[in-house]
């Protein structure tokens, strides 16, 4: 499972061995137990990265052999590629609509490539992470 955490200080991406459904159930139950409103909705995010990233080539090969509707690559000119991920947006407090967690579940090898792409793109300062749902939580 991949988890993108949006906070007022930035966005982080991490891979988790926790089962997707367990992670959602745990976070919803935590919110309910402490009395915080919880929001959960299906959504998608986009990561804009440079075409030239080595891990992107590996990702293309994987999704050719392991098709998934949770991930899509869209060329954005000759320099960039948009990686679209489907998943769930989870928020714990309605006071901070831009903060929350995006969770998605894909093949473990795909997740590994996405983590490498994330690391490489942040080293080159070339990634933008944006919410693509109307009423976005950017």
C-alpha cells in the first residue's frame, strides 16, 4: 500500500506493509474513538515527473505486464509524464481540509517503482503533487 500524507509542511510518500482495508479501518476507528470527524472518499491524485527518470521506464514495463485501473501514465509534452493514481482520501479533522492521507493499493513492484520515482523527482525538485478531485484538498 502507498500512503501520501498531506500536511501544512508538505507532502510525503511512503510504502506500508499494512493491508489497505486494515489501515482505513484503523484510522476511521481512531477518529471515532477520539471524537474527531472523519472523511473518506474515493479520489485520484496526479504526480507530474520528468520523462527521463530511470524508474519511470521500469514502471512502464511493469504496468504493461501487470495492468491495473489504479494507475495511469499520461504524457504531458516531451518533458513530463503525469502519473495518475486512484485511491481514497482520508481526513481526520474538518478544520484542516488540505491535510489528510491518500491511500492506494497496487502491485508491490509497482509501489517500489513509484517510491523510487518519488525519491528521484524530489532530489531533482521536479515533482508536483496535486489533488484532481473537484473541491480538491491541495
